């Protein structure tokens, strides 16, 4: 009886094996739950980003809103959405707004431009810090209603994170608008400059005097340039006259004092081959010219 029970114990799994199997199952279960939670979190964040894109496309809340001074509620919604956006999400907003014929900048209620089909590339110079803001091709120009909104949109896009929202370990700092950063668009800089010039009457008088003196200086400069141009033209004319006088030549035929004669052919020309005579033939001719005959040469 005891031997039979011992055999049953040997065939049954030990308690240590049961414990290891339970641990493996728990570890696999926890890993599966971890990945499932990550997938669910990713899906929820993607849905949230899509909802924010839809809400951003509908901005601003009023049709007469000023993109340079947006409403606080619109700006807060836009900035809250930007903390989760990637650059490609921002590009999707611009594309969706252009489909509805809106300016690509989310806080602008105006329609986007409709440029000429044959429009060439343009370079728009911004007045702040002497930088250049370049818009290439018609498709790039059609995204915005003006250069100012293009500057605002590009300024916001440069602050977006490239990492997806569900992979970010730390929250992104609040995105600032162009007006909040203390910078101004080119138009606002020009308007501010003109307003500063119109503050005081003496300043306008000084400005008029300065412009008048500047105009006089420009007139003197143009007069000097005209004089230099006239002198250079006169020098070029004199130089061309000298060259013509030096290089001028006259063709004169040579005078002859006797009648020309027809060319004659030597009597021994029939013995040559293309003007060449053999050595023996030349010796014979030389002997004949000296008055010797063949007999004398043989002796």
C-alpha cells in the first residue's frame, strides 16, 4: 500500500513546478494588460487630437474677429490644442481650412487668397530683425489671407513637438502666439513707426526738413552721376576716333613700267614628273648648257 502511494506522488507535479507556472502566467498577463492599456491610451489620444482638429477648423467663434487680437476663449482653445499637435496635425488644420476657403491661420476669419495661376515665386521681406519670409509657388500663397497671417502660422508651427502626444513623457509647454512673444508683424511695425512720427508737430517739421535736404542731396548726386556719364561717353567717342585714325589704311595698286608677258614653260618641262627631274637628267641638262656633248662626257 505504501509503495503504491509513493508511485502516485512521483507521477504527480511538484509544488515548485506549480508555483513557476503561476508566475509565468501572471507575468504574461501583466505584459498583455500593459500593451492593451498603451494601445487604448494611444487610441484615446488620437481621438482627442482629431476632435481638437475639428474644433480648431471652426475657429474663430466670430466672423469679425481680429487675428492680431483674438478673443481670449478662442486663443485658449487654440493653444490647448497645440500642446497635443504635431507639425503634421497642424498641416492638416491648414488643409481643412483651405478646403472651406478659409485662411490657414486658425484665429483668422478671412478667406484665403486666390492667386493668379501664372504667378511666379515671391519673396516677402519682414521688417523685424531684417529677416526674410519666403512664400514659394501659388499653392503656398493660397494658404493664407495675407503675409501677416502666414508669419503668425509659421511662428506657431515652429513650437510644436515632433513626438506623438501618447509618447510624450512630459507635457509640452504652452505655445505662444506671435503677438504674445513681443514681436510684431511687418504691417504692425510700419503702422507703429508712422504713429511715432506723428506724435509731435516739431518732429514733423524736422522730418519735412530732413526729407527736403535728402531730396537736394539726391538731386546733387544725380547731377554728378549725369556728369560722370557724359564724361565717360565723351572719352569713349574720343577713343573710337583715335582708333579709327590709327587703323585707317589706303589700298594703292603698284605701278608697272613694262607690259606683262605670258608665263613660259621651260623646254625640259616635258621630262619632269610633277616638276621633279631625276639626277641623271639634271646632269645632262647642265652638260648641254655648258656646251658639252655626250661623247666628251664619256671620254
